[in-house]
């Protein structure tokens, strides 16, 4: 029995467990089982494909290999308890269509649960039955001895679970794959009906869809995970980046009318932790969250980040017009309110610049400087910003760096150091401290902190920006600019990691060298620019990536007083040199400017080499 501990006096089989959310694998470690057996369970989470990710249920796949020299009779059984509560209603056997067999259970609260199987062998026999999971399974003895179930019977009073058993003969040296689907369906008409009610009409239909297309869904689900698994990021960080998706599933509900219902903590800061991951994987939902947030600094920063990474200037103009009146309102009393007000004005100032509203940008810049100056005078204590002994949360400091808040640079550095070294009380604060280490050009310390963290809740999503910070990736499609300034730990010779954005999936490879270095950007996939449930365009028509400028690391610094050698930079697209102008920036980086916008499509490779 696949369970952590024995129940009803039944044995608990020994399995090796591994997981990469949303996929878990159990490998048989039971001497009594002569087959090579593993069970994979996964939910369907496919970036940029909302309909496929919204099906209510999951898949269990039994994979068997017979290493023996003789045929073996095999039985696979899955039992699942109904998710419905209240008055019992009759269950029903589903007709075997397209090789899919199973059962459907209904509860008095309008919730259905379905369990189906799709054997890959024509000679397989399928057994189904209902039973009461509050009592010991009377069918176990028969299953243990014969590998079958009693003859199918109608649901009895008190039955709240069902079982589906697949039995077949596995010849020597052959493999077998048997998918099982578990699905649910809540009949809840009205504005809060789940989005999946638009995709299917019953739990049975959802379960049949999952087992019929399980392989396609599995491959698409694993694609984005393999981008992390085949990078050279530390294993612990890879695991945490995949787990970053879990809080999205647990804290949000997509309604049938396209609204994103937030079910987690009402804190704006908590929603900001989830937003970068949501923006990269499901841009339409990030757009909804940005629109639905209560007007304030969180909504302004979300709109700013979203517009930069999607290039949607029309949407940004609407959000700017809606949020601009807040800049005229005085800040409420208290340190956090004063800081949030400064963040709001800083975000609005950057929005005005992106929209080329010169007069408003200049006015907001002055107001941002005044707000930051007032805040600094009122709350700086020589080490950090604090009020009544309580320091500003690290999450606010990260947002201040993103928003380029005009606070004194020495004070900002000191506050970051204070937050990094101060005792922290929860996992989210510990993640913030690690990210501040990375942002402060201390990748060794930041990675060490991240790898040693045990994370729960929303802190899992907070890790998502770590990969972007290591890659030094910043995208501004409104201006056609991309920044790739990898932040390598001291012992690393290169960096290879994915770049996941709302418009495209890419991979970057950076190799520093004694006299320069090379950086390769490959566009792996482009995504639809239209929301899954709306006709509003997320991005401008044309290429997913139109570059007018690219910022990359410059040559290594020279000794003081040494003359700068001639700068030789070669830029090629798909092994063909392209025209560009290289400009040295004061901070030692290079800005490459292209005479005309450079379009990059799926499969294109942009290589920059410095010699």
C-alpha cells in the first residue's frame, strides 16, 4: 500500500521518494516485488497555457519493467476517497470509451470525484468497486491473493471511496505504462465558479481528459523544469525554484469570468512576493493581479514590472492615469506608510519616463526626492531605518532597490547590511536577506544562505528572483533594452541558466575570460501575446524580442593609470555578424547599440564576444 504508515493492519510497501514540484516519483524498494516499478504523480502546471493548467485533478502513472526470464501477472490498484461531503449519493461506473475505465462519485455538496485508468495493453482486465474508507477494506485479501477485486457492485450506503484495478500479464523484458486520473468538479454556478467549469462539465470528463493526454501534458509540464535541472545552478536552488510555483496553486483561484481570486494573506507585500513568478509563468494572471490590487505602491510597482517585461505601453498608460492621483495624497502616519508613499511616487516617476511624459516625470522626480528625504530624516538612526525599535522589513528594501528610490546610497548600503546580519524570525525574512546578499554583489554568501533554507508557504515563491539576480537579467521591452550582467560566485567558471519572461523562454551562457568573455542568448520558445480569456493584447505585434540595446559585462578592470586598449566586440546572430556600436559605461559594463531594432525569433542565437 502506498502510504507513509500501515493502516487497517495492512502492510506499507517500501519506496524511495523524490519530488520536483508538481511531480513526485516513488521507486520500489520492496524485495517481495521482483519487478522494476515506479509510480509518478503529477499535477498539470504548464507555463503560459492556462487552459491546460486549470484542469481539476492529477495523474498517477505506473511504470513497470519485467527483468525476469518469465512472464509475470501484474495488478495495479488505485483507491481514492470522494472529496464531497454531506448526504451520500449513488456512484456510477463509467462506460469504457477509448480504452478508459473508471468510476464517478458524487457528494451532497455538489462536488464530484472521478477515478479512471487507461491500460496500454489490450488484454488487460479492469476491476472497479466502491467501499467505505472509514473501515478496513474487505477487498484487500482478495486483491493480495489474486490481484483482482470482487465483482463490481453499486454504491452502498456509507461508501465514500472507490478503487480501480488493472490486471495484465507482463512478458519477460517488456515494459508497461498504466496512467490513472483523479479529478474533481465543483458545481458552483455564479461569479466564483472555478475556471475549469469552462473546460469540462464533470469530474469524469476531466479525469478522462487527463489520462487520455497524460503524456503530452507530462512532457509540456517537465519542459520548464528541465530548463532548471540542466542549468549549472546549485541543486538546492534548482529545487527551490521549481517549488516556487506551489504558493500560486495554494493561494490563488482562477474564476470562470477570468478574475484572479487571492486566497492567501491580505498583505500587499505577500502578493508582491508571488508576483515575479506569476508574471513569468502566467502573464494574463499577473496582469489581473496588477489590476485587482488595491491602489497603492504595490499596484504601481506591479504595473511597472509588468509593462517593462511585456512592452504594453497602452495598458501602462491606463494604469498610470488611474494611480497618478495617489501621488497628491499625503502619506499616512507611520514609518511603513511613509516608505510606501515614497515607493509609490518613485514607481510613478519611472512610469512617466517610460511613457515619455517629460513634464510629469520631472515633477514626480522632485516629489520622490522630497518624499525620500522626509523619510530619511524622520527614521534614519545611523544603522537603518527604524521606528520604535522596529526596522524596515527587508522586503521593502528590495522594492526600494527595484524602484530606484532616491535614498542616500551610503544609508541604503548600511540598511541592506543591517537587514542581512540582523536576526530574522521567519523563512520569508531569511529569503529576503539572501536576496539582498545577491543584489549586493555577494553571490557566494547569498547562495549559501539560500541553499541552507527550509522554506514553507509564500517564502517558496520569494526565491524566484534569485535566478534572475544571478543572471543579472533585466528586460525593458518598452525601450527594447535587455541587460545581462551575470553575478557569478567566485569559484564559478561559467553560468548557464534559463531566462523565463512573459514573452519568451531563453537560455543564457556566460563565460568570463582573461581578456574579455562571451555571452550567448538563445531564444528557445515564444509565447502567445494574447491572454487565455481575453482579446486584449499583452505585447505589441511583431517579434517577441526587438532589441535596440544590450548591456553586458565589460572587459576586466585594468590597474590604475593603465591606458585602455582598443575595444573589440563582435556581435553575431546565428553565426552572422551584425552591426553594433559598443559604449563603455562608467561602471565598467558595455552597452551595445544597434542601428535598427534587432528582431530575435524562436531558435535565434545572439552571441557577444569581447577580445
